C-alpha cells in the first residue's frame, strides 16, 4: 500500500515560473521583464499534438505526421501566460492577426530557443540523455 502513496501526487499542470528570455525586454525601471510560463497537462499536450498533425504521402500511402514547427508554436502559445500573445495590441504591433506567429515575429532565434527550452524544462519534457548531459556540463 505504501508504494501506491508514492504515485498519488498532484499534477504539475498549472505550475508557473518566471524566466528572463532576454535583456531586450525592459520595464520602466530598466530591469528585464520576465516571461511567465506554465506547465500544462498531458491531456492538453495530446490535444496540441493532434491539432498539429498533417497528412503526407510516403510512397503513395497517406501517413499522419506531427508538424513539429506548428506543434512548438502551439506549445509556446499554451504555456506562455505573460506576455499574452493573443492580445490584439501585441498581434498588431508584430504585424499578424495569428497569435501563433507572434513569438517568431517578436523573438530572435536565441530568445525563441531559450523560451522553448524553459517550457520543455518546466513541463519535464527533456530526455534523460539531455538531463545527463546538463549534469555533466555543470
């Protein structure tokens, strides 16, 4: 019975974290403003994954495949609470009506990568090999 208790733990979904993605985004006080990211449930992750599937023909046979770029965009939109990429003002500023496009318009390659990595880490999505490599390098 005691082993069962070890598995009765609350989900990480909803846990938030502030991360500094870049010194470029500064508040009125001149200090970097953090992005607020949150963990999502596996159920939400599956929904994002299903929404990001496309059918492609392989040797004439239709096969479903996840569009990883679209999935990453959906994951970022689902996990970033601040700034709100769906806000009309931010969409207009970055020249798009689609909130999925805001991060790629707003962020440099490095900033986008840091944001993606922070989201993966918060959602415990890094592989065991990646975690081992990080431990070796620290």
